[in-house]
């Protein structure tokens, strides 16, 4: 579904991604872990088309991702650590906005769908609330509903719960688990190892701009025993 090959990326002369290659199959659940600053967010931005890599290639369903109009950008959804909701719009309006503006959906239909999505993220009763009236966990669930409103085929999550306290983290991760059960292809950067084991088919470990390990999730414990860097990282998470 997505093929990234030999990606290189530098900022101000410092190389942040070094010859990174990653393939994602349809329906696959890929978890990316690794220390802060190892290049996880940069990798997600580079392979989702948000940012241009200095070298290498990324294709989505066989089409180069940077080619203008080559594929439907809205097939790829992205969720960030910061929820980035539009503050002056209600939860419902946040979810309806892109379908109406980008997909030119009829407003009534978009509203119906937004209400269905609010139900999926268990926030039907908060439809008319503004972001600042919602908890962090609720805002992130609205952000997920907003992404889903565009019918993405592939979703990237960049530490979706790292700004949340443990209770809200569970609320958000439960929604991701539901999505995954529905067959969505997902790539998730997370430090939540229990969750990673639960939903991940594959665990990719990044360190200093390279992928140092890419393995089936069930091998994680074994790899940690064999690889001192992974072992150290996991022990820091506690
Ligand atoms: P991670 O998500 O694993 O914590 P990042 O991809 O955010 O790592 O960052 C990797 C490195 O690249 C860090 O040293 C960071 O400071 C640097 N970096 C990331 N984005 C930028 C940017 N837009 N401009 C300059 N440096 C950046
Ligand atoms: Mg990051």
C-alpha cells in the first residue's frame, strides 16, 4: 500500500533520517517506537507526503506520493499529539468541515455522517461543545472522528496520547483498537507498549535516524533480550 525507499532527510545540515526504507501492506498495523529525537515524527511526515524528503522515494498504491493529483490525498489521515481542532468551531462543525469543503458533500449528509462518527468515538452528547469545553482525551477523539470523516484508507498516529493523562489515554487507545478491528491500515508512533503489543502486527524500532529493527510484534520481548538498545529503551519506559 505504501512503499518508502532510501529516505534521507536533513535539517540545517543535521541528518535526521538516514537511508530509511519501510513498506506497509494493506490492513497492516505497524507500531513505531524509539527514543525521542530518533526521527519518528520526521519519518511519518516524510512518508505521508506532508514533508518532502531530500532523497529516496515514497509511493502510495504504486503512485509517487509527491506527484500532484496522482492520488487522492484524503485517503491518508494523520493524527498528532496536539489535537489541532479549530477552536471557533463546535465538535460537530470540526468533523463536518473538510467533507463539505474538500469533498463537496451536501451539508445534511455531512452532518448525518458526523453524528455517526461522534457515536463511534462515544461523544454524541458533546456535538455542540467547543474544543476548550472538552477534555484532552475528548478533543483527541474528536480529532480522530474528524480524520475518519474523510474516509481515509491509511491512518498515521503520531504519539496520539502523549499529551494525555492515563485515564484519557485509555479512552483514546480504545478508539484506535476499534478502528484496527475494523481493518484500517494504521501506522502508530507510541510509547504505550501494552497497546503496541495488543494492536501491532509489526514493531519498528528507530534509533538515531535509522530503523534498527523491524519485527513481528510477538518477537518484541525476544528482540529486547538480544538488542541492548531496544532493551535499554523499553526499560526506561518502565
Ligand atoms: P522523534 O519524533 O523521534 O522524537 P523527530 O522526527 O521529531 O524525532 O526529530 C528528529 C530530529 O530532527 C530531532 O533532532 C529534531 O530536533 C530534528 N527536527 C525535527 N523536525 C525539525 C524541523 N522542522 N526543523 C529542524 N529540526 C527538526
Ligand atoms: Mg515525535
